[in-house]
């Protein structure tokens, strides 16, 4: 799949803390990856985990 096809330019950005952004930027640059691709996959994984939890349950921190 073309990675650019994953971008929805009509949506607002998701904001993260400065520390999270800096860590994500550093690790993706070190490994030669695209920051937005790694972030998209990480968010998708987190959403999938939340979808599996019962409604009203506290989100897992790990």
C-alpha cells in the first residue's frame, strides 16, 4: 500500500506531549523510519486494545 494513501488531509492532527514527540522523532530517525507511519501504527494498536476492553474498564498502561 502506498503510505501516502494513509494520510487524511481533512482531519485535524493528534497532539502529544513534547517529550513523547521528541522520543518518537529520535527513535524513528535512528532507525530510518517515517515518524507518521510509526505513530499511526502505534495509535492503531492502542485503539485495537481499547476496543477489546469492556466498556467502562480502565485503559491498560502497557
